[in-house]
C-alpha cells in the first residue's frame, strides 16, 4: 500500500522537471544517478534548491539526461536503465565542452566502416565535404543578407562559395570556409544585444554587443568573453552531442572524419564535419533571441580571468533545445551514411539503401507522402525591458515598470514644457496674447450686452449647461486656450464679453 501511494507523487515530480521535449538537465554539486527499487533515482541542485526525482520505466517521458556538473556519480545500473528505455546521457561543462555521451547505437557494419575509412582517398569524402560546406556558407550568406542587411559582406561570402565547386582538395575547401567564416562573424561583431534597463549599469561595456568570435583568452572560440558567444558555445556542445548520437545510431564511427577536421586524439572528427551545415541555423536562432528579447544579468557571471560563464539555470534552459538540434542534424547524418554506403561495391550484389532510422523518411515516402523536416524552435522567455522580470507575450514592461515609465515620461514632458514656456519665443507669444485680451476687454462696451443676459441669468441658466460640454469645444467657441476653457467648464465666470457667445453655444435665449 505504501508503494502505491508513493508512485503518483513521483509522477507529479517528473512532470514538473522533465521538459516537453523530454530533456532533464542536472546541475549543482553531488549529483546522483542511481537505481532504487527498480526506479531511476536522481538527485541534484544546491542547498535548499536540492531536488530528488524518481522515474519508473513506464510513462517517464525521458529522452535526454543532460548533466551540466562535474561532481557526483552515475551507477552502471542507472546507465543500463537509460539504455533499456532508449534515453541518452550527455555530460557537458559550462564552457561548451562535451565530456561524455552515451545512447542507442546501431549494429556494426563492416562495409560501412570500410567505406568510411577509404572516403578520404577515393574522392567520396571530398564530395561530401563540398556539399556540407556549401550548405553552411549558403546559409551564412542568406543570414547576413536578409537578417543583418549587410549586402557587402554577403557578396564577399558568396564569392567564396562560388569557388567551392572548383576546389580540388579538402585543404582548399577548408581555406574557403575559414575565409567566409571570418567575414561572417565580422558582420556579427557590432550587433547590439538587448538588456533590461536595470542591468545596463551592472554589465561590462563589451557585453552590450555580440563581440568577436575569437576570444582574447584562448585565441579561438573557447573561453568566450561575451554572453552571446558563451551561449553559442554551449549550444554547439549540445549540437555536438546530438550529432555523435545520430552517427552512432546509423552505425558510423564518430572519430573517423572526412578530412575537414584533422584527426587528433580525443576529438570525433566526423562529428565536427557533419555539424557544419547546422551551425548557421543555431546562430540564426540565437540572433533572433538576442535582438528581440533582452538577456538577464543574473544568467551570466564573469570569472577572474574575464571568461563569461553561464549559470546553472540558463544551462538547464538551453539544454531543452537539444532535441531541436538533433532533428536538424539528422538529415545530414543520414546523407553522409547513405553516400558512403552507395560509394562501395557490394561483394554479393546487394546494394540496398540504408534505413533512415533518424528521420523515417523512407517510411513516409513508402506511404505515398512527401517527407519534409518538421522542426520547432523553442522560444526564449519574454522579459520586461525595464527590470528583466518574466512577463507575458505582447507586453514590453511589467506593471511596475510601465507605471514608472509613464511617470518618467510625464516628468520629462513637464520639464520640456517648462523649458519651452520660458524660452524667448514663448514669452513673446504670451505677451502678445495678454495684449490682445487687454485690448478686447478695453474696447468692449457693456451697452452692447443684451439686457436679459445678467450675472444672475448667466450663473443660473448658462453655467450649468457648460459643465456638460468639452473644454476643447468651449475653447473653439470663444477663441481661448483649453486650460482657460477648462476653468470655465468647472464654474469659473469669464469676462462678460464671452457670455453671449457661450449662451448661444449651449442654446440659451431670453425666453429660457
């Protein structure tokens, strides 16, 4: 009975921690991933924010377990549980380095591995590399031309792309790609990043723009010194992990590249080859975020060396985008696998097409349908432009900041009005107005007033009806200012020369 009463509680906890995309991000110290009574038990967090989650094998909804921590443990039984339910385990750090990835894999196929090993020398690797870089540079050119409105830089990138078909080797392709990337990120350098007004005085000046892609701390993209590139590095780490999972699921060797990236120890060259055409799509998503929604100062901190780091809260939110990058890289991983497979000569004459395990494209087309990639990009939190508080969409400020802005605008308008009122031109205009009023009062003859329009008649018959009229209409009737007309509407008795016009305006005659 005790167990039956406990399970619903764990299920409720699961729903509040696992994202809609099936990602559970672990942060903090002393992370524990272990088995407890047949359930996966997870602990993470810091101090009072520490949490404990238990997942059953049925209806858990977990697809990715992303650990952004280097302190804790995961038991072999827990890793087997993840493998049994086809969930992946990814371990990253905050600077955008993949430490560990494990997930479902496909059966090993010698023919595919042989083709992958020979691709660098038989020309297949060159054509795959050309296709991957062409798609990347094309998206870079489109982003610069359409999003950044920089046709000059876009034309420079287009010229590098036009030289790709004539590149005779992978080294030339790498050179063209690096030159296009230098122009591309040069167009990013001075893009302004949105911050709440309350955070502007708290951030370093170089955080207000995207900045250079090359970090002064490392000479490369690692150890970013601006928030935008810190986010980009972390998202690229997620993309790298998803690509490694995709290649393993197709039976490819992630560490055996095509030549775009040199084979070095502890680096999966093929992973970095395949991620190239997807990078501009990640950058496009991030550019839309930082130019439409403000970042929050509390999501970043700066180390003693100047390295910009992401907080655990932001890392957890960004980890939820991992399935999106996995869907974007899946068609490219299948393209590489199919091209390598088609480039070999089968020993027994069986040249079947590889199954599309990631996109299910062949299954869709077998049903007579047209396969199209369906990717939904996650939306960033909508923050107040003043204080950075999370608010609903369609608004720019929270209730408090909206009131403060209105008060500030009123004070500014009053100060501007006061300065304008004391200018020489305003003083001359006021003097002319007073002079005309004085002349009109001096030239007015009391005998021209109708005998029935007395002070008592005006107060009892005309004045009550003026309260229902607008100040602007009264001002137009007797040619006075709206302020003076407002006083008349409230009960002030004007000069007798205006009485007759006002009586006519409200429709009062001698017979009233």
